[in-house]
């Protein structure tokens, strides 16, 4: 690039920075600050905005992997058409409002200083999107160079996503997954087990679909299964300390709601799943 890339107007970078800000705030216990960033994401990236449309296109180019050059070229052709349907003035205006709101609403002097591992790729894709939208005004030499870079990226083998992300629909709100996973891993210093991943997936789908039937059923089954394991464990242990505490644990699990679905309740059920997982080993 002939000059420093403007990360503040890079839709992929700014979205990633917002995610990192939310995660950092939650880990530090700054829930109000985290909510400010979540509000910005919800407001500025709503589905009717040009910003959201550009982000979906940007994300597709970042995440996709293809096996041959002809498929990669076809993807670029479709992406170019989609980019050129963007309302440039509206998009520029939305980006300006987004930057202004971040600067004035978030109390984070290091917001733009956080490292983005795929920075060069993100920059190449944004420059290419910008050039495509300029049509006849675009820099042809620059456009060809960045199209080649993006094709190479599409053909490259991507780093494995987490097991959880492999099981979710790409339209699911990955922000919730990132936050919950990071919060739980920070607390317990270990990876989520398969049941916990399934629980978060159900939670995210319930947010997307605005329904709770499936996750309530999942929570009920998890609670029942764990209580049964605790009862079996109680019958097989002679540890006085455990026997003294086990009824209290059972009561707390039994009193957990299955209809009240939010971050706090899901966090508790993640702990229940962890307990259930550990009891399996103890009962074998």
C-alpha cells in the first residue's frame, strides 16, 4: 500500500477491535463498558445498514477456503458485483458515525492499539473492496495486485477454528460465542467440553431465532442428568467432606431455572456441565 492503511475505516478490523474490547471489559468485570460496545455493534451493524452488508462480504472473503484458482476467481467476480451495489455515500457516512461513537463512548485509550493477527489480509481485502466500488475511477494496477493477494488468501489453508465454531451456522452471532467461551476459559483455565459447546450453540440459536424451547429442553435434560449422577456419586463415596456439601450442591442445581435464559444462567449451566463431565470419570 502506498500509504498507511486507515484501520478505522476497515470494517473487519473495527469489528474485531470491538469484539476484543467487549471481551477485555468482561474479563476485567467492566460490564457497563462492555455493554456500551455491544450497543454500538447492535446499532451500527444492524442488517439494514450498508456497514453490515460490507461486513458480511468482507467476512466471506476472510473465512472462505477454495481448492482451485477458477473458483477463487468466480468468488471475486461475485464479490465485486456485490461491492459495487453498495451505496458509497451512505457507507462512508455510517463509518464516520461508527468512528465518532467509538471515540466518544468507549473509555479505552488502547482501543486502536490492539494487535490484529491477520492485519495484512484485512487491509488487502478492504483496499480491494474500496477499489471495486470506485469502478472506472479505480487504480487498475492496485486492484489487480490486491485481487491476486485475495485469491492467494482464498486458496490458502486457514487456521483451524475452534471446534465450537465448526458446528455453528455462519450467520450465528459469533460475538456471544467469543464472549462466553473466553469468560469460561478465563475462569477455569481449560477448554470447553463437547456438552458445553453444544449448550452455547443452543444459546446462540435461541438469541437468533428469539425462541427458547430447544434450549429450555436442553437445560432440563442437563439438570436432570447431573442430579442423577450426583445421587449415584453420593451412594458410592465415603468422603465426609463431599457428603457434607453434596446435598447443598444438589439443591442449588435443582433450583436453577430452565426458562430464564441469559448470560448469567448459561454461565451457571456451563459449570453444571463441567461438574457432570467430572462425575463421569469418578463413577467409572
